[in-house]
């Protein structure tokens, strides 16, 4: 049974208005047939993907246009009704579901591609477009999306931008803070802000879109996105390697970066426990076995002969110097399998019972020490402690599994995990955001003055606090 969010985290409901029949009637007039009120129909929108938190909203709205979002927010602002913006609901920190009875504003029907320029590679689309659908559309034109993540089949681009999602291509194409060129947002009072520019260079005043990228729906609702898309690489190769120690994983990365240069597009690592869980729960077999650590390297380039030669030279060097004990360069069929192994670790972990998830940025040399220390600290009180992630950008996914949720286990993990991270000057959230579960720990990564300034931005843009309340920032006192 999913514990209601407010019970597990002992939060009190703020004095927002309660939904009345007149409110529902207004929304039904505004968007007939796109207002969901049935208890069973609303249920899936109230529970997060991990099934770890649950809200109790009684109303889901599905606007199709920015004008409709604008009218919804203007009305909610006047009535003091709280709103929970929701994309594909694939978030991992409880940011995309209500805490109490907030109205859910779903972008599911805002899924139109507005334009694509094949010369510049600039795509403009509504916020509810599913990442995988966008990628399929672009591939037909010879381009790809600059981000890729395990949830691509259901996550929305607006949600990706709102959470500044990272994913598997960040090493090559950078973060959304660089690839998003413009946004259209609706503010809490219903006013629409059209900053949907398609210019690579625009140096006029403050870069307002950056405030909304990563703001997790607390400052405004993103309704459309303009994003720079790279050309589809003509040649993609994947190498799957086994390393005997984390020190070897690091050395392999240094060698790999030096020898592969501009064609390196991903460098992912996972420990043997991850691999064991993927094989056991998802019945996927690994092309390389019996190693304490595994590395997935992806290259993307324009010349397959050149790229394969580079990759083979690197592998020869890595094997000859003992950095890598086993390895395979993937053919097309194996390539898909190898990438799946890494992408589906999150899914495999959910079969283990309750999962405590941590998404942390650390200096690369210290990345795995946290996993080792946590294993020693928890001993038999946890079922598994595993580590995997985007080594190329210093991002560790630390996952701890147990048969079921336990408050005493949580107390043993937190705040220890955040104190450990803060001592290394790391970030307590590399890419998942703070959402509901991590907001009270922001001080481990940001100075008090920065948090106060964030609260002032929130108060200015959303004076009544109706947008995604109880999330991202600790409440201002």
C-alpha cells in the first residue's frame, strides 16, 4: 500500500480553498470532455511512478492550449486553489503528484509539434510531447533529441525541462540549460510569458528561461519549448567492458576520453549487484560476466570506419594494460541489449521491494566510496546497496533496497548520505531535482543566502503559493 505523502512526511495542508461544485462546472465549460473527476479515473494521477507517495486530488484537467492553461491558472489564482502541474509523472522525488488535494494540471494533450527547422536543427513543440515520440519524429529528418533517459517512452519534454533532466547523452550534448533556446510559460496568476525564441544567440537582458528550467513547476507552467537538436550520428558503437576495481573504471575513463575524443557520447558504469538484479528480475543477459564493475561506452560520429578504428585501438590499449579484463564491441542487436541493461536498472530495482533512491554529484574520484561506506554502515538492515551512473559527468545513482519501507532504515541513511555528499562539496541532487522528498535537505548543497533568494523569486512570481506547493524549497518562515 502506498503511504499518503502527507502522512509519511508529516506535512500540514496550507490554507488553500477546497474544491467546490462551482469550480468543476467552470472547468467543464472551459474544456468539455477533458475534466476528470471519477475517483478511479483520478487514481493513477495521484500516485508516483515508484509507487512511493500518493496524493488525494479529486480533479484532473487536460488543457490543449496555452490559452486554456492561462484561464485555468487565472481562475485558480482568484479562488486560491492549489495546482499540481504534471507531465508524464515519471519523476523520482515525489514532485509530480499532489501532497493533498491540489488540482492536477496534466499536459498529456499538449502534444503538438509546432515547427522544426532542418537547417538550424531547432524544434519548437508543446510541453506534453513524449520524449521518445519527438526522437522518432526527428530521426526521420536526420536529427535526434539532445537528451535520452530510461523513462523516454512516457516522460514529457515539458517535465524534462521543468526538472532539468540529465540522462545518458549529457556528456556529449550538455544539459538542457544549454540546449533549450526558449520557453513559453504561464505564471501563477494566469499571465502567459512568451520567451519562445529560436535564436542561438540572444543577449538582451536577463535570461528568464533559466529560472524556469529546473524549477519543478513551482514558478510557472511550461507550455512550449524551443530546443536545439543535434544531427543524428551516422555511426553509433557500443562497447561493454568488465573492470576489476573502481580505480580501473576511472583509469579506463581517462584513457577513453583521451583516445576517443569528440566521438565519446556516453560513459556509464554499474556495479555487479546492478547486473545481477537486471539478470534476475528482467531476464536480460550480460555480454560480459564475472566482473565487480561494468562500463558501457557509446560513441557517436559521422564516419563508421574511423570510429570503429578508434574504438578498437582504445580497447586494445585498455586490455593490454590490464584496465579491462573482458569486453565486447556491440553489433546492432547486441548494442540494443547492452544499452538496455543500463537503462533498465531502475526498473529491476523496483522488483526488490521498497527502494531508497539517491541521485548525487560527486568528484569523480570519490564516486563509489559513498556506496562502499553505505554498505558498511547499513550491514544486514538493507537488502541491497547498489551504485551506478553517469561517470562521465560525476553522477552517482545510489539505491538501497529493503523488503518494505522502514523509518529506522531511512534514519540510518538520512541525513548521513547528505552530510557525506556535502563534505565532498557534491550536490544532493544531480538530475532528479528536489521535489517533495528532498526539499528539506537543500541546505546541504546551497548556502542559506541562495535559498532565501530562491524563496523571494517564488514569492514574487507566485505570491499565493498555489503552484506545486510543498515542493522544491523549504517553506519560508
